[in-house]
């Protein structure tokens, strides 16, 4: 709808009053209160109080619509005013004046006389009327273009936000579907846990948000059990002892990634160091610890769910 409104304005496809009503519907669907006021006032007029002064909402929206301007008051002081004619009225006025201009020409006069001393009047010129009509058209057209331009920018901003949001959502959805397909083959029990994650994150209870993060930890552990099963083996790397027991799922995920260092996708996913992926795994584990000992916000929980999906996407691409 936003794209359609922009095209309507760019190509002058429909009257401005119809564009305003479509803009009002767009903002109503989005729950955009400021936009609803903007297009409502442009549709039905800018409200005034009992003293015939614009309301505070009308004054603020007039700035958004480009209707405010500076001029001199009766004391020759700089004062800010608002032009309040409806765009639909301005549009009609411009068309009416254009029709008036067509018939305000000076009539052609043809006359002759045998007497060279006769005075022949050329008639009354309509030049003043034409100048007045032309000035009126220019003034109204300037206000129409200014306000219409403000409405265009407002809708364009909505369009850009929606389009950007859709692109990001499409990217994440594509990633999520890919991960789910791989998990259904490698670790189907993780899918059931993600269902629990979705149920918990939609709750209004902070305990459920913490449970969602706990489920992310369990999902990573399930994946680690499948890709690099626990063992009593102990590794020594850079003089550090690394255990690979059931509870050390982070170590086992890192070792799985390390074991794929010769694969074609390893360098693209990991690069020259495991630090980045290790830090991402640690961040999820830290979130679980926070969820255990303190309150976690819904926004934080949502963030770690996204981290989990992105992390799994990288790890599973190595399988």
C-alpha cells in the first residue's frame, strides 16, 4: 500500500483527497498515531479550540506537513503562522482558476474609419484579472506541492522501514528454515525444544523467557551430543586440559568445528580462529547462567534465540 501511494503521488494518478484517505488507512493499519493525525487533519481540516486557535496537536502536525511559515504581524514582528486550506480545496481552486484564465483574454478588435480624426477605443484590458488569477494559481500550487511533498516523505519513510524490515525478516526466515531442515535429520529432538522456545518467548511471564534461553542451551547440548558425542578423553591444547564429558558441550562443539578445519566451508565460516564462534557459544551459556540467577528481559531472550539459530547455521554448515 505504501508503494502504491508513492506511485499515486509521483504519477498524479488520483486526486490528492483519495491519496490522503489511503495514507490514513495505511497509518491506521500500522498503528501509527502521528500518521493518523497527519492524514486526518489533511482530510477533514486542522482543529481549533473555542478561541479559534489551533490545538497543540494541530500545531505540531502542521510542522510535520510543512504548513507552518514565518511572516510579519500587525506590529511588524516575525510571527509563525499556519496555512490551513485543505489540499482538496486547493486542488479545486487551481483547476477553477485555470478555467477562468482561459476566458480572461482580451477580445480582438477590428475597426476602421474614413475620418482619420476619429478615436477608436481598444476596449478594457483583462490584464489585471489575468495577473491576479495567475498569482493565485502560483500561490496555491506552491502550498499544494509543499504539503504534498511532506506527505510523500512521510509515506516514503514508512515504505523504507517496512521494506528494510521485510528484507531482514526474509533473511532470518530463510536461515531458520535451513537450520530446521538440517536439525530434523541430525537432531530431531531439537525441533521439539524450539517449539517450546517459541511458546515461552511469547509469554508475558519473565520465568518463561528464562526457560526459553535454557532451552537454547539444551538444543546446543543435543546438537553437540550428535556431532561430537561425550567421552572420557582429555585433550591438552596449549598446555590447557580440555575435557569432553557430557556436561562440557561447549568444548565438544569447538572440537567438532576444529575437526572440520580441512573442509571447504571451514575458512568461510570460522576463518583463522575459533574465537568468534567460541565467544558466541559462551554468550549463550552466560545468558543461561543469568536466567538461572537473575531476571532476564524478553528482548534479551529474543536476542539469544537469534544467536542460537545463527550459531547453529554456521556449525551445521560444516556437517
